[in-house]
C-alpha cells in the first residue's frame, strides 16, 4: 500500500496520448459533430487549440435540442510578439477566411482567433504555419509563449532580451512530431499502429507526461515592467551596463490564478532566485522547468503551478535543487528598479534611428474599421509590428519621412485619438461569449465601465493621469488583475470583486477591497475615491499608493487571505 495521492485525470490523458496525438486526427474527420472527444480537447491545448462554444447561443440551442455551437480558439505563439507585415497580412486573412472576423491580441504577446469551426481548423493551422508561425505549446502543460520587453528595436538590450525569449522558446518547445502529423501533413495522420515510430519521438526535457501544469516565462528590460515580471513562473530581468546586457536577475514562483472561496488558491508574486549570465540563461530556464516537472503537484491541478511547489518546499530548497542540476551557484541578484508597468504610447525613436508607434487597441480586439486600417498599413509598410504584453500594438521601423503618412492613415481608421490615462491603461480578458470559465462579462463590459469612471476622472482633473485598471471575468487572472491599481474580478453575471492598491511598477499586488459589488454600484463606490485622489494626492503619488496612505485599504502584503477577505463589508 502506498499513500501516494492519485494522479489527476489529465496525467492519464497525457500518459496515454502517445506524445499528444490521442485521437485528434480521427476526431477531425468525424463529420457528425462539431466537437472532439473530451480527452482530445485536453490534448489540443498543447497544440494551441481550445474547443469552445458560443455561450450567448447556449440557451437557444439547448431549447432547440441542438448541440452547443462548437468552434475552436487557436492561439498563435509569437515569442516577444514580433511580426513582419507579411505575417500580419496572413493573420488578417485567417480572421476572415476561417475565424470570426477579428484578430485578438493577448496579454502575452500572442494572437488568438475565435470561432474556427472544426472543418476549418487544419487549414487555419496550416496557413499559420505557412507564415512561419505556429500554435504549438501556446497552451497546455508546457512552457507557453515567452514574452520579452517590447520592442526589440528600441535598444540593443531590448534586442538581446528578445533573442533570449526566442532561444528559450526554441529550447523548451515540445519535440513531438504529432503537431506536424496532425495539422500540417494532414493526409498522413498517424494511425497509432506503430508504437516504434512513436517511440522515436522523445521529449528530452518534458518526458511523456510533460509538466504538471502550464508554465510561463518573461524577459524584462528595466526600468519598464511591461511584461509584469512578478506575475510569472520564471522571469529574467536584464541587468544592463554600458547599454549591453551583462546578465539577468532570475525570479521564480509568480502566478495570478485563484478560485473564489478557496483560500488555498491565491495569486503570488515571484521571488528573486539569483543572477545568471546571458550564456547561462537558457540552461537556468531548463533546470527550473525540470525541477517543477519533477516536484510539481500532479494530483491536484489547483495546486500544480510552480508558485505552490515553492510555497510547499521553500525558496531555499528550490534554489539548491536548481543549482544542483546546473552544477554551479547562481550569483547575487543585482539591484534594479522598475518605474512602471503597461505600455508607453505614441512615437519613440529606436536605436536603429527609425520610429516606432505604440497604439492603444481596446482589449486587444482588432476588428472592423480598425482591422481594415491595419491591413492597409501592413500593405504599404514593410517595417512590421510588435505585440505588447498588454494587448496593444507597436507599428515598428517607420522612417522619419513616413511618420505623418502613417499617422494620417491610422487616424482615418480610428486607431489614433485622445484617450484618458485610465483608458490607456485598461485591460480586460476575453471572457464571454467564448471563454468557458467566465463568470461575468469582461472585454464587452470594461470599456463602458471606464466611460462611467471617466466622469469622476474628468471632475478630478485626472484625464492625463495614468491609473492601471484591469478586469477579468473570473478569478483566473488572465489580464493580471491582481497587479492593477484598480482590479475587477467577475463573481457572477453583473457582479464583481474590487481589488485596490497595486504598485504602478508592478512590484506590489493589490488586495480585495469589496466583494460582490453589482456593476451598477461600481462607479458610485469608486468615484469618490478617485475624486479624493485628484484633490489630496501628494506630488507624483500614484493611485495605488494613495489608497494605502489614506487608509482606504491597509497596505497589501501578498498574504493569501488578502485576496479572499474583503476590507470593506
Ligand atoms: Fe488565461 C485559462 C485567455 C493570459 C491565467 N485563459 C484561459 C482560457 C484558455 C480559458 C479556458 O481554460 O478554457 C481563456 C480563453 C478565453 C478565450 O475565449 O479566448 C484564457 N489567458 C487568456 C488570454 C487570451 C486573455 C486575454 O484577454 O488576452 C491570455 C492569453 C495569453 C497568451 O497569449 O498565452 C491569457 N491567463 C493569462 C494570464 C496572464 C499572463 O500569463 O500574463 C494568466 C495569469 C497568469 C498565470 O498564469 O498565473 C492566465 N488562464 C489563466 C488560468 C489560471 C491558471 C492558474 O494556474 O491559476 C486559466 C485556467 C486554467 O488554467 O485552469 C486560464
Ligand atoms: Fe476566461 Fe477567466 Fe481568463 Fe477571463 S480570466 S479569459 S473569464 S479564464
């Protein structure tokens, strides 16, 4: 008898999957349903594909005794978010040929397509591959898209950070050939008969059952914390001397997700692990991943992220284990400071002498007129684009002579305009109607809530002031709401928990201010606090700091209870 806890169902699915094949190939050929079988829907995640159904249509289809309106979301993995104009045009084409007409920029420098029906799925993925991009490992229990500080053309340090993101992404990519068999060489879909062929597949880093849970890595270039370093399983913060990266401070154990009413689940900011040289960074990433592979909880998926492994075993134990695998000690972390999170909008001049224009894209949703504008731009602009870690878009490498032309085109299509500092720093997750886990609206609601809050912002004379506001439709934290100065987390339809007090530079989380607030009451609750901020703030004081100094909330410490127990009744 052993008291080893029973492995979670997903572990069995992975183990039996023959390196992520399952029966996906057969499922794609079955025409009597728009869905795949349940086990395969877990495996497609490793291929960057989620089965979803339109939740707006659920009641009607249930009434009509029809199966749910199944379709698929495909997430394109783009390390550091760098795209050529030609690649943008392919993404644009996929949006109308196969998806719901929109391109969705994510909070992790990737692109999502929603609404792809099963019969279009393989062609969508093959088209993405033709553009030299892929969806492999964009989701699933593996290392996901690696983010790096936007944008690589800004400085040599940014370029190095981007290259590191690419090297890590390549090194930690799954090696299984299942992805190519299923999506690219569709006609040769593996029949599963030949064990020997499959055994040729090896996953030297992951093994047959991959990781216990998703894993996320970022590379930051201080003083800008656009990647939200502390929200991630593993972070590298560039230490720059004389304009060059001399190494990286390594952070581990960040994560945002939690479950309402379950205090053993909580957001957690990453801890410092040490310092490594640029040459050591990929090896450090591999060893951190393998420690989590071997010690992460494979019984309870709610306890399976690296943050819980570290809290269970301790940071010192974790460092010792990583260093034993590296065969050397990590250095002392160097002093470094961040000044801000979020994106810097408008024009900046890069080290390349060219200009880069950061555009605000509301919740990352590129559709309609906006999409037309960006298509027209991509057709005439060969400098490319960079997706930011905050759902926005940078038009890169514009010559000084073309700046006016680019601006005119973007203005014509509503892509440039005056916005309050609150709106420019607003970010919402997808939520309804596609996200199966959403408890409340997010992307479709936040813009209206910001409009309501803007009344108080105008009264307080804060139109130009940046305040970080983020919303998610459930506590999983996809828009990193626990690092917002004002965070909204969906509880049930039309009802939100309000979190206040994160640091503008992303180094301190917020805490639960008030739970279960009906949406009609939010502006009434926050308006007076915003107005008091306008009147009483000290020079340079940020909103997140103000609510602590004036006693609206006690200073957040990151203790798990602070995400579950509200300050205000
Ligand atoms: Fe997320 C699950 C969307 C960034 C934490 N996330 C989901 C799913 C796939 C829902 C599902 O499992 O069925 C959502 C798909 C919605 C849809 O219809 O498109 C979804 N997550 C997103 C995106 C698209 C939000 C956005 O509006 O941009 C982001 C895609 C990122 C990417 O390109 O890779 C996205 N998700 C995040 C982040 C932010 C980040 O990584 O910086 C987090 C918090 C950080 C973290 O991981 O701790 C995040 N997503 C989650 C979680 C909770 C994970 C946890 O261990 O606590 C889930 C649920 C789960 O994994 O069980 C989840
Ligand atoms: Fe869905 Fe929740 Fe993520 Fe929003 S935070 S996309 S509702 S899983």
